[in-house]
């Protein structure tokens, strides 16, 4: 829980939903702990039944919260409670409403169904339920076992995350959630009704499964990697920069500030963006007011999921390529070409930029490349200019193309 709270992500609403779900899950575990270790034979029957109802209610509320998280995570238009509400209204009926209806019926059944407690020994007792209640609980569990993997795995197939750790984390969470649901159904409802008491074993299994969830979220920004980026804002004002789409732009200069100004202007006018920079991400986010836009830190010494190591170069290529694949018409700022050159062969960097140039053409995106011409060899800088459009900072003229034929002006107003 502490690791999840510390995570930085542009998806604040989704993060809050996940935190609520984890809190409800912990509440269910704590109530289970009370039932197994505090309540003993001799406790009033009504107290035992009430404690079981509390635990089951927390379990189902957790299922509702996880379902809402999946809806918000897999729909790019949802970034607030208002967006979530609008989606529920505009997309009525939808699969989540059906799923939620089943869960609510389950809560109603839990709170109203009578149960009989029969003590079979000094430390054991049987809780008997009506047959229809057992069937209802199986339907509730089945809806969870179907809805969660259907949405989560379907989302993975859609966005095709490049980092393998994203898939591993997803499968880890999925196994833990499915295992928890099955264990709760068997050890707390089905088997006790048959006179088999292995609730303590079920509790230990659930603690182990929760450890898998904790393992999955042990690093910062594990939430971020699941989520499709969204524009920083949709300002009504006209953008200050009007770049032709489908091109990579080389921006000469010893300071990436101009590139960041262009980048910020685009992402605040409805364009999804990815910033790869040598600057500390929090500093960039604070300076330019970027709260939703993912920022990756080029660094070889920092170990963090928000960091990209300069070697092997495939790491950088995969991160940008994955973003462009799921965000057509987006903008990518790659600040740190000189840093990449210092840690790799120049011609490998040139090949990377050629590949990215083709990718932005196919996805109708924009690639911004601030480069200090004094930090690399003149011949290398000329090779970079050969296939890229050049934007000169502060110049209200048009960018130059490889054949020096100027396109439309890029500054509006």
C-alpha cells in the first residue's frame, strides 16, 4: 500500500480507485483475521454471522472497486469521477453495469440471508447457508473470475506493451486476484457449509496471494505503465506552434527549453505526448506544469521504472515505439541525443533516428530532437540534419527540410 501511494502517475483518478480497492481488500483480510483468531466457540452466534457478513461485504466491495479501476484504466477518455459518470451514462448499458449489478445483488444477499452456526468441537464450527445463497455467491465469484481477466488481458492485447515486466506484472496481479476470489469462495462459503473447516489455511493462502500483489507494486510507476497516455489539457486558445505532422524536427541549441516550450504547447492543446529527457522528471513536470504527460529519465545509474538506460539502445527504441504505436498523432520529445551518442556508436544512434523518423511518418506524429551542435562532431551534426527538418530556436521563419525547400510556417500568430 505504501509503495502504491508513493507512485507518481499522470492517472491520478485510476490510482485513487486502485488504492480504494486495496484498502477494501485489506479490510476483508483484517475481518477474516478477527474471525479466525478472535472469535472462538462460545461467542454469540449473531456475532459470528455478523463478522462473516462484514468480511463478505468488503470482499464484494473490493470486486466493485477493481471493476471500476479496470474501466477507468482501459478507457482513455476517463480521467476523473465526472468522466467515469459520463461514460456510465453515455455508454448505457455496458459490461461494468451488468457486472456491478451482480455484485450489488451479492451484497444484498450477504446482508439479508440467514445462516446457522453449529459448533462441532472446542475450536471448530460449521456455518450453514441456504442453497440459493450458495448459488448466488458462485455467480458473484464467477462474474469476477470472468470480468477481470477479460478486460485486463483484452487491454494488453490492444496496447501491446513492449516492456516484458508490464506483462509479468499484469499476470502476477491477475493470478493473485483470481486465486484470492477462489480461495474465499471455497474456504469461507462452500467448504464450511459441508462441515469442512480450513479457514485458517485459506487465510494463510490469501496472505501469500496479497504478497504477490505487493510484489507487483513494489516499484514506482507500475500503474503508469498500464495506462494509455492522454493529452495534458485541451486549451481553447490557438497553439503557438503549428508543426506539420509526420516529421522529425532537429532543434539546434545548447538548451532544450525551446523544445520543451513546443512540446508543452502541443500537449496542452489536445496532443498526447512523451518526454524523454536528461533532466530530473519531477523538475521538468513542475517547471512546465506537466501532470498527466509521462516523462522518462535518461540515466545509466538510476534504477527506476521511470528511467531509461542509454544502453542497450533497444530500450529507448522500444519505449518510444510502444508509445507511438498506441498514440497516433502524438508528440515525442527526445532530449539527450548527445548523451546517447556518448554511450553508443554514433551510427547506431543515426539508425535509431532513421527508424523513429519512419515511425512518426506512419503514425502521423511529431518527433522533437534538441541537439547541441557544439557537443558533437560537425560531420555527425550534418548527418543528423540530412533527413530531419530543422527548427532554429527563436526564429519566426519556417523550418528547413533536407532539400532546403521550406514548408509552411510553424509559428502561428
